[in-house]
């Protein structure tokens, strides 16, 4: 299953589709893609894209303030949000445990970035490329839907930041 539509397989909720997902005859490809995309659209609050990792992390941190790089700074943002609505907060650490101070922070490290290969070849023949495309066809369809969803999320987040929601 790892080599055949890995991401689409991970998004399946149907046991029957999951069990057939590694069949190289691809008997239910359309059903697998449709369920994966449906689950992507309906079961996730926010999705990110590896090739747009910085935007993804920033979006996650906007939607889920508790994932902020520094929680002290996140509480300031929450305070500003309240104050922009005319509400006052005397203590912006209200969302943190008593006496807590975030001294370490939590920067996001991108550890799965591309690396130069240290063995093997970087050249692929046409037959190999064709096989890779065939085995990843489902993932390509799911990725296209993920990009569409990501773009929509970014638009909505921008409208929120601009005060239009």
C-alpha cells in the first residue's frame, strides 16, 4: 500500500476500500479517490501542503492558537482580538495555566525537506516514470483536491484577517 496511492489510502474510512487499495489491478480506483477526497473535505478542520509548508504552519497557528510558536505571544493576539470587539482583558495570560511563562518557544522545523541523494541514480527511464505515475494516480487526484481546499482556506483566513467575516 505504501507505493500505491499512499496518501489517498490514508484518507479512507471504508475498511473494504482500504483492503482493496493495494490491488495493482486498480479495481475501485474511482471509489477510493472519491472517498479520500470526501474525507479530506469533510473530516479536517485545516489541511496543509508540504510544498507550501510555511503558509500551512502559519494557517494552523491562526486557526489553533495553542500551536503558536510562543504561547505568551499567542495570548497577546487573543487579547487584541477581544479588544478589537470592545472587550477588555486585564490579564492576557488568562488562557495559560497560572504562573506559566513560555520561555522556550516551539519553532517549526521542516525536517523532510529535499536532500541530495547519496546513492543510486537521479535519472529515471520512461518506463519507471510511467509506473510511478500509474501507482500515484490516486494521490495526484487527492493532491489536486487538497490544493483547491488549501487555496479556499487561505482565502477565508485572509477575509477573516481583513475583518470581512
